[in-house]
C-alpha cells in the first residue's frame, strides 16, 4: 500500500529543505525563496531472491588511473565566439545551460547557432515553450536565416512544454545531434507536482532531458531564466546537473554582449565571447579591444586605458573617473559600473594614506566603457591613474596603457600574462606601457614588442610624479 505523500519546502537558492514554509531561508538568508514540493513515498521492496533486482547490491566496476583516455569529440557550432567559450565546440552527450536577463538575446543567439549547425550538416531540434512557431519564423526572417536550403532541411522547430512529448519524439528520431530547449522553466512533466517553473518541475524535467542526452548522445542546450540578483532561476542543483553553465551578460543600453562560462567540464571557465547586437542579430566581435576603444577621446582628465585579460584573450578597455563635490552632509558617494566597489574604496584609501591624495570629500563615479565587467586586480593601476588624472586635472597620455595590482602599502605588484597584454598594446598602436617593476631573473623580464616602450613602476608615488605640475617637476629636478 502506498504511503501518504510528503509535503516539504525547498529553497530555490541553496536547496535547503524545511518541513514548513518560512518567509526567509535560515540557511542562505534569502527571502521568499521557499517553494512547496510533494514527494510520493513508495513502500520498501521485499527482501528475497537474489541479484540486484531483489535489493542486493551489485559489484562496483573499477579501473586504473593510467588507462587510455582520448579528448572528447567536438561539434563546431559555426560561431567562433561560442566555440571559444565552450572550448572548441559542443561535446556530444553534454548538457549546456545558458542564462541571462530577459531580452538580452539568449533566444537570438541559440537560433543563430542552430541555423549555423544546420548549414554545416547537423540535424537540430529547437523546442520553444515560450513562443509559437510563427514567432520563431518571423525572427528568423528578420535575421535573414530562412533562405538557406540546408538550414530548412536540417533544422526542425517545435512549440511544446510537455517533456513526455519531447522525449517520445527524441526516442523516435535518434539522428539529431543538437537539441535546444527554450526554456527549461516552461517545461512540464506529468506526474510531478507543481506548476511549470517550480522546484520539482524544473528538476524533474531537466533530469529526464539530461538522461535522454546522455543515453542517445546528442548535445543538449537548456536556456534558463535568471533572478533579479542575476543568478539562474529555479533550483541551484540544476547547475550541478549540467556540464557547462554560460551567462549571457550585457547592458541593454550598450550594443555589446558578453558570453561568459561559470562552469565548464570540457574547457576553461575564464574565457569570454564578445558579440554586438545589431538589426541583423548578434554579430561576432573577433577584436573587442579595437571596438571598445573606438569612441575614446584623448586629452580628457579622468580616463585611462587598462590592458586586461579574459581567459587567453587580451582586452583593452577605457576606465573613466569623474570627481564631483560631495552633495549634502552625508558620506561621499561611490558609484561604480563594471568593477568592484570594495576595491575602489581600497585604492582610494591607499592613495590618501600613502600618496596624500585627499578624495574623502569628493563623490567618485567610475565606469568601465563598453558594458564589460572587470574581475581581475590587474586593473588597480589603471584605476589609480584615472583617479589621479581626475584629481589633478591633467589628462593621461592617450598612447599609454596601464596594468598592475596595488598593495596596501602602495607597492605595485606583478600580474600574470604580461606578454599577451603587451602584444595587444603594440597591435593597437600604443607607444608606452606602464607596468609593475620586474622582480626576478633578467632572463624572465618581459620583452617589449617593436614600437612599445616599457616603464616599470614600483610604488604609487612613482605614478603620482607623472601627474605633477610642470613647475613642481622643474623644482624636483
């Protein structure tokens, strides 16, 4: 006899389980994240007979660590920027979760990718639970993706939220190489409690689709919604079930879109893909540095160029700083876009304590142009240069780029991959690079590319001297 179903409440953020509903999760501290989940309990199977079917454990198959291993095969997506983030393409049997803000371009990216895969001869299935077939056709027509005969022959469209129907279709036709589900929050599985998008439905639907992908060997791409905090909506366990988690980032006010890997079992997690949103859809940006600096204006105080690194790709960005008189009697404002506000406060404190630059009574506004977010501490030196330039009113040299980490004592520390940063500077026509002082053997000292002059700095005081007034420089000389 079947037992009475058990009702519990699961946090969508941390997967903590509670016997009753609470407004706030006691584990992660988030509000209104508990969702009801019903579990049907079946009686234990009677012990008896023999073998694994009767409840006896089977023998675990083990192997040696030094066995033969070959790299996984790859399916070229037809989009170089997506291939870069995935690690040379999709792996058959893998599951990729793509998340991003509403309207950022997730469906557009996947539609362009599926059309490119179909043109290259792969059978692709695109299942939409949010849009009708006519809406997808209209988008394809607007993006001029519906005119290729190979695309029309290889790409199949479907509008459904029933996972049982999708599974039956996949079991019937096993020639498909890539399957896209848009989106996993709209899928529904009969026999599972909850509405589409609930914890139990998202987890059960994802598990069934992942099982089919692993058994049949097709690459599965799941599109997921995100919460207002920017995390993937639904149970966080979904991120642990998939092989790769990609975030599609960007500000709708900017044309640039960044595809970043937060998890990747078959590649690196620090690579990015850069796209530009145009009237004809997403356009790949093979050289983002030139595009990010295209609208830069020289001879403006508070601007500095940072030579950054995203994975194996060097990226040059403009960092802008604006100082204004503090408004009101409260604390000075610190507005930061594209960088860590805590790190800005640290650099302001170091500049005041070690260099005597007083900015406590000033509102500081910092912006990384292009909508890209910087995560590496190598941007410290460029931010400090922009702050000093804004405070002194003296523009930075438009042909100079900066990179280096700043310590609490004001020292400038070395950062990795100096050679890649210098090559990107030389390629874009920069003539001077300000970088940390080299510590170590002379043979390991970075070599300057042709046309690029290296100036090493050991302390922030050395950077301050570059912005001293002409009269003060003459007096010090």
